């Protein structure tokens, strides 16, 4: 945050078949094949990876906390307000609607972070 980027994403790491990290990944975690989680990006492997010593819920909470800490900073709020004056009304509406939806999902826990949609 000290470097001052305008936006940031906090995805949950997912190893994919065919990548270097895929080889031997099971010694660093497990694949949850229970169906509770779903990776919509992979058709041949819908299970998601969970590192040893962590839970998927914990990873999702870390990602949500990071998003909130980043985007609720005074600088980000000011930039959002200042950019409104240069945007079209439709874009301003989408900006506020998506922000409200994110906050509502974060508060009521219906958000699905990471690769689970």
C-alpha cells in the first residue's frame, strides 16, 4: 500500500495442471474434492487446492480483509470521489452499485472469494 497503486486484486492461489508448480503440489496441500468448493476456471479439475495448515475459509477471509484494507483507505476514497467528475453517469452508477454489492456481500458473508463462483 505504501507504493500507492490505484487498484489491486487479491486472488487465492490456484495451481493449474501443466504449470511448473503443479508437479509435486500435493505435498504442500490437498485438493478438496467434496464439491463444497468449485473452480469454475478448470473443466477437467474442479477441485480447489488448500495449503497445509490453512482452511479455504481462512484464505477467503484474508482476501476479503486485504480488499477492504486497500479500498477503504482515505486516498482510495478520495480518488474514487475525484474520478466521478470525469466519468459518464452510467459508469458512476456501476461504480457505486458494484461497491455496495461488495460491501453487502462482505457483511452478510454471501461472497465467494478466490476461484469459487
